[in-house]
C-alpha cells in the first residue's frame, strides 16, 4: 500500500520552518509472519524533538536527513499476521510522523482498556504526564506545604506539574506567555500566575508571587526563568531540570544566568532528568493518574492540529507558544 | 591592655585593596569572672570572606564597615579567670583579624592534643580540609575508579580534595594557575594537571586529560571552568559546588555558562554546600584525616604571611593565586 511519511529534509537553524520537513509518499511492504499494519490515529509533537534535529551526541540518537521522523503516536492495527495483536487493537509506539507502517510486535504496546480517549496516552497518561510526575516525586521530592514554581506552566508537562503540585498540597506558581493561558491556569487552581511576556521584571514578579521563597522549581525554560528562580529559591531548594525550551532554537550559545553563586549561597540541589530513566515506575504513575482522572481531580487540555501535513506547523507552534496543554496531531 | 585589630574600612568593589582595611589600636577590658585573654598565633584568610564583605543576605551575616573582621584563628590563653581554660591552652575560634581578645569560654574550642602544628587546624584538619572531605564524601559520593576533576586544585580546599580523591581510588585531574603549582600538584600524585592560564581551550584540555569523561567535579571556580566541566561530564555525573572564586570580585554580573542544557542531556546532579551544615561529622573527619596524616598519606602545603599588618595582603593574594595550599597569617 501507498502511504505518507514526514521526513527531515534539512536541519533547522534557529526556529524550525516548513522547509525543514518533507511529506513523502512511500510504498509499504507486504506483511510477513508476525507483523501487523498500523494506521496512526494520533501523533505527538514535543519540544525534545528539536534536540534530535541537531547532529550531536545526546541521550537519544539524532534524526538523519532524508529519514522519516519519529515520535510518540497512537495507532490501530488494521491488518495482522500476529496472533497477539488482533485487528482493531490500539497500540502506542514511537513511529509517529507517518500515516501507516508495518511493524513487528516488539516496538508496539497495546493500550490498556480505559475510559479515556486514546490520545491521553500521548499526554496526561503518557510521556508528558509521567515527566511531570517523575520530576515532582522522584527528582524534587515535593512535599505538602511547600511552594512550587513551574515554568512553561500551560504546556503538556507544565500543566500536569501544576495540577500535581496542587494535589500534593503545595502552593503553585506558574509562568506562561499569554493572558489567555494565565486565565486557563488560574481556572485549574494554580495559586499565582505570571505572564512573563507582559512582566518587565520576572525576578520581582516571582518575589511578589512567592514572598516566602520557592522550595521546588520545575524547570522547563532556562535563561531568565532560571535566573529569576535562583534568586527566589529558599535555602536547600531543589530544581528539577526537565527542559530549557528558551534555548532549543539558539543559533549561537546564549550565556547562562549570572547568579549561579546562589547554588552555594542557598545550598541548592539541581538535577537534570530524562523520563525514560524512570520508566519502571510507569505502572505506579498510571495507577495514580488514572484514579485522579476518574475523580475529576486532573483536567486535561489539548491543542489539536488535523492532518499529517500539518504536523510541522504543530511542531513549530510549540516554540511559538501556540499550545495550551498537550499539542497533538490528529491523523 | 592595648592591642591591634583589623577593621573593614570600606566595602571592596572588585578585587579588594589595602584601603578597604584599617589597622586599629584598641584597649581591651579587664577580665570578668569566667573570661580569658587570648593571644592569637595564627589566623586564616579564606575566599568565602569576600562574600561577607558584600552587604547582602547570605548563609552568614555580612561584615559591617568600621567593625573588626572575623575569621578562623588559633590562639593561646595567656590570662584566665575560667577554671576550664588554663593559661597555655590552645584554642580555635572565629575571632581572627586581631592580636588579642577577651572572651567567654563559649566561642572557644580547646585544640585536642595532636602531633601537628596548631596551624593545621585552620587548614587540612580544619574548615578547608573538612570542606574537601564533605564535598567528596557527603555531596558527590565519589567512588573508587571514578574520575574526579578539581578546580583551584592547589588551594587550601583543592589540594586536600585532590589528595583525598587519590586516597579514595579515583583518577584525579586538577586545574591550577601556574606551572609551579602544576609541578607541586603532580608531586602530590595528581594524575593530570592543567594550567588554565597557559591553555587556550580549557574544554579541549579537559577532554584530553579525561577522555573517559568526568564523574565528579569539585567546583571551586565557576565561569569557564564550569562550562568546560559540563561539556566533559559523564552521564549522571555529580558536581559538588563549593565555591566560584572567579566571580567573587565581579563588579557587574558575569553571565554563566551557555551550556547548561548539559544538565538535562547528561542527567547531572549539581549541589551547593556549606561545610558548617555538616559539622556534626567533624569528629569522623578528624579521625580519618589524623590517621592519613600520621601515615604520611596527606601532604600539607601552607603559604604563610607574617604579622597582622600583612593579613590584608594575604587575603588579597588569594584572588591573585599567590597561595599554594592553605594561606595563613602568623601573628
């Protein structure tokens, strides 16, 4: 059969643009014994994919020019030569950026029966939700009564981190890039919201939002956000470093904060983490998250682009702040 | 009696200079019951004192203009109205920067009987030695077979950290600011030494010295040293942040490293610490260190200035790299 993929056409310099991507028609092979044909229903675009577009050593291999891109996706088995994966089975996997593909069973995980839309497994019940949970529980060890600051607070990870923070009994301060997002975040119960784009002095805004100081900073942004957080951390504060989206499109190195001596003065602990290192706890996470969802304690926000051909725009939109909650492409 | 103190005369801007200090004659009061008169024998100058000369909130209160400075010192009781502190007792305390002083017993700790010069209790057996030990054992958890990088490696803390690293079974890489210091460090058994002042590319020099990557960075310097270390850390590396001497005399904020995203890529842990938080382990430390000294496994290096009037020059010399090992003033 003939289907469509999106390939990396050229490496972006700075903010990615449409020319870096190419929609390609490909012919799929016949199924061999044990294989299945999957039709993708949803695919995820995530900020970390920008890092894979750079040709460098990292925790995950870079994308190669001319190759199909990869990323989290949800698909349905529409043809099967594997007894364990019947036609109709919903599967989660890393073969996003394509409409259909042929696969052995090994890279596919059948979705559990849940009352939620399968797309949740790309967001709140998937990698971004697990990232928020891991950062707060396993890296920063957030405790009830503490003050949590989350940057990119209306993003896929940030919006879950904010809500988990509230459920864990913390005061939560979030920063976002528009008044609309700020309103949405307040509606989720976040205590203090800063629109960093309309704030002259992020440092002062944070001091006003958290005069008691910050115990835990969930870092998604870097740059000025990190600098302001360092100035406002309490002694023995913890920073879980999940991302630094402000720098992902830098074409030349941007200097870091000038106030790193705060690490000594305040005896801070800063830890970078990758959610895949903690995947053995995914079952524990889905159990907790599933219960909170069932109880209506976590609200799910998604921004959806339709059609594979619009996946590049969805991806580029991540860096333009176009998403509230999880950015998804419906195929 | 009349004696001499050194007062903070003005707050330094940038590198401290002689005018920031003032030698003052003071008249000491008669001893009250329970008090002793102490004659100082040795006083310590340490980089952290520069921070106390800035009027800001930190882990220790700032020095006040017109007040006598403070710092670690060793003295001898020469007059006593306290039965527990006989004349002749050697004491360690924080009343440096003065020739004599009157004190109650409370701020004084009698030195244990040791075969070493009392000055060791301001260096290898005192705060700097304990800082090195704490950073490696309690913060970075250095293990045998790992690679340790120490900046300011010939300083009071660094020279002990290097030797402890070797005793703990690590490969040790040190950076220093002169060829003479480099030779001295090699003589202590340090595996690889970088003279950062004669190196064009610290990053490349570190990659050459530790091609296997760095497990633990003992951070004393900040700036370019931190940037080079981040680039050369292994996955899951640990950075114990003890000091950032490169920035202590900055008159305006100096931007931090541009490569902080390495914290995520390599899943690093960075922790600032203050030795006083770990002082309950001082007994454990002195027992270990005393044994290593007795066995000749730790070599002690000191740079000594003579006379209270030269204490400001000794202090300023810390930032000019004038010391090998512990910088001391003999009174």
